[in-house]
């Protein structure tokens, strides 16, 4: 399972990347393989305020709907509109084209509490 | 937690094991979508050993089943099967079943996994005809082979190929490598296919024979996830969703297997009264026309905001390729073309009532 070294991770299999004060959030390769083929991504409204650990997206497979939790607090700046045409990008490119949302108005220090790639690898038993 | 005879086999095949109705079973192997698609285009193999088998025998067997179930089994001939329901006094559904007639004095009733013991207790409690009921669920494994290549696959297997001539809803016992297998041309997917009742200890052998024979014909092992998406496309009801003790069998859409012109049966009085008064709700199929997926137990509203019922099942299914579902709603909004709204996570998604079934082979 791919676990890019430059990202931070949560125990619920989200990843987060910080670039210029904006955090991009997605789910890990492990998560997408557990979820199965995504048939619908329910993404939040622009401007929605999220708290750390609260569910803010839903990824739907044929069998079930799964919550995605915000790794840190912030305001939704953008969502990945490409997923409405092709939600399987979450499966084929979970760290790239399959990103879910971008958060702004964040507190960068909240990222230090999250897992490193090495810690996440241990978490999923790799 | 119960396991079927095929448990180790599922793990060896990479099945993702979940708990369902008290049983450990695979929800998927390769994935719900490829398994569903394989069943529609080639063939799928399903472990349905969790289903229950109750035998009814004796001179009172027919009378007992006529009283305890909704359909008219006196029209059956030897080797024929019939779908029906066990109703309670209110006209709700204790379980949906298939009755297989061996002879006038011997029947097999296949019941749902979660209900096997419950159904047996129900039969025993209401057995005023004193027929002989035997719960043989533990003695049988069950495998379903479904898909356009199902017949071609069994034609490769000596003994099992004797079932190839069976017509829909007929069954016979065949001998496969010395093992007696009950083969029925029935299924829960909307495809052609067979369901095999096998002595529990021989289930793995028959599974292996089928998997091997089907390898060159596109056969894939399929889990509960695909089983559900397939039956939903065919609009087959599922107990606990479209059917339940608290839902009128008429509202569930089972009118076609309730025979009011036979003698007395449990539920008859309640349902006759309901028919006279006018059945208030009906089971509809719908497409979701706003972006989103609607699953079971969501509230349904009319365009003018009135709550009109609840969804019973739903997802985006692989063959139809649309977000769809089933719901039991007020009859006044059940005409094909009606716009209804299903609430998902606080948001109302527009849906449209469509003709059932979604899929026909």
C-alpha cells in the first residue's frame, strides 16, 4: 500500500497535505481498497465550517456509505468537482486526482498531532 | 457466530468476511461491481448455505401448508416449486419462502437465514393440522449458480447435467459423484440459474466442481453485496426491507402470491379487510434524479412537502448504472412518473417513480 512520506495521516485513513496555508484532504490507498469501487462522493458545500474529527464527506460504494472525517478544523475552500463525473478517481488516484476537499482558515499546529507516514504504516499493519 | 461449510473456502478465495443474520459470510471477493456484472454476463456462484430447509410430510402436509402460507400449493405437481409467504394474523410477513413439492405428502420449504428457527417455531405453534415439520437446516449446504452460462456450466458436470432440462421453478434430485443433490431452477438474481441443496459435508466438493467447470465460462464467486444489488435490480423483496411482520403483505407488493379464493389461512381475514377498505400504500421503484444515493429507511416526501412513506432499499446498481431504490409510499403518489423526494442526511433528493422491475433478462 502506498503511503506518501510527505503527507500526514489520521487513524480513520484520511490524509492531509499543507500548501500555502491551505490543506488538501483525501483518503488513503488502504481506505479506497477497503471501501471498494466508489460510486458517489458526497462532498460538503463551499464555506462549510468543519471541526476536527467530524464527518464532512461521505464516500458511497454499492454496498455502503462511509463517513470521511475532517483531520483538522477549517472552512471548506474547494471540493473536487471532477468526482461527480468519475468518483472512481478516489480508487485509482487516492493521493492525486482523487482528492476530496481543500480547507482554509486552519491552525497549522493541529497537523503535528496527526500521524506520520511511518506511524500510519504501523497503524495499518504494514 | 455460525459458519457455512464453505467458510474456509471463502477465506482461501480472498473473500471479505462479514457477519450477516448471525452467519460469517463473504460480502465480496473481487468486488461487488465485477461480481454483479459477471452474474449478468456470464455466471456467479453464491454460498447460500445460511438459508433454512424445513421438511413437511404426512397426509396433512398439504392442508397445513395451505393454512400456514399465503399461496395455493394445491396447484403444485410433483417436482414443481412455488414462491409464497408465511403471514401473521395482521397480514404482515413472517417470512417469504419457496415451497417445493416432492409429492402430495412431502414438501421442502426454503426459508430465509435469519428466520429459520423462527419460522420453524411458528409452524410448530400453528400446526393445527398435525403435519410433521422437521427443521433440517443444519443438514444442508446450499449453492446458487446464476447467469446466462449457468446451464452450460452444469452440462460439464456428470450427474449435475441431469438438471439442465429443468424448466423454471421445477426441481429434481440428481446424483453427483454419489452425492444426492436437490437441483432447482430458481434464483434471486433475475438471471437463469439453479439453486442446489447439498448435504452439508459435501458442499465444498460441489462448490469446487462448479468453480472448475465454470472457469472457462466466466464464472466468478460472488458475495452478499452482489446478491443484494442483483435482487434489487430485479425488484425481488428482501425480508427486513420490503417485507416484515409490521408491514402489510399487500403494501409490500405480495398480492400476487396471496390467494383469497383458497380456504382459510393465517392473515386472510386481516388482508381481506384491508382490501375492502382499500390498500393505502404500495411498493414503488424509483430513480434518483438529483445527485446522490438513497438507501433503506429514508423518509419519502411528496412535492408539496407531505411525508408519504419510507424507502426500503436502494443503491447505485452496476447493470442499470443509476441511483435507484424501492419505497412503500401512499398510493396517491405511486403512479409511474410521480415526483417524490427522499431525505438523505437532512437533504431532500428528487426522485421519480418508474416501472418495475428495473432489470429484466
